[in-house]
């Protein structure tokens, strides 16, 4: 037999087909992995945004000190926002939480300073209410909203109730 060393055409075509099939499988798995990574990253960003919102709102609410004798007028809820007086124990200082473009807006305003923060992403059906049992001093705020397709609730308690207004 006078055969030269090397591969036949059929052997070469079979090996090319096997490499192409393996490449297609690797490409499909890579595409699915990249999509899962992007979805995971988006979920992490949304979760961290909600955790930050929770911390900011709870921190600000803990600075609200409504005197025990104030039963009404300390909290004003109006549809897409809520305003709470007595920030840092001062009647004129206000914590306001509202919404705009699917985000929460937190504004602290007093006699000397004013700060505004926008937090959260893609929030929907946001509802604000004061936590108050009967004819007592309000004790906190409740914020209900949809994020990522599921209903969520944030409850923030106010700080202590001072016996007298801070003279600042």
C-alpha cells in the first residue's frame, strides 16, 4: 500500500464539526452566564439602594422628637408625600419624604440648614402614613411600595418625645 501519512478529508470534516458543536455549546453557556450576571448585578444595585433608603429614613426618623402633648399637626400626609415636624425637637424643623420618578425624596429642613436626597429605583405604588394609635402622639411612619415586582414596607420609629421644645 502506498499511502501518505496524514488525515483523510472525512476525518478532517468530522473534527471540524466536533469543534463547531463544542464552540456553539460554549457560546450558549457564556451568553446565559453573562445574562445571569447582569440580572444579579441589577438585583444587587436595587437591594443596596433599598437598604440605603431604609437606613436614611430610619436615621432621619429617629431624630424626630415630638413632645408628648402634641397629638395633631405634627405629621402632615398628602398623597405622595409626608411631612413631619419636630425634627431634632424643633417645631419648625421638618422631615419630608416624598416621591418623584420612581424614587424616594428625603428632605430635612430646619432654621439653619436644608438637605435633600434622592434614593431608590423603579419604585411604584408608594403610600405614606403616620403610625399613631388613637389620640396619642405619632410614634413613626410607615412607607409601603412596590420594588422589583413585590410589595415592601418600611417602618421607621420616631426618637424620644422631649418634655419641652429645644430653644435653638
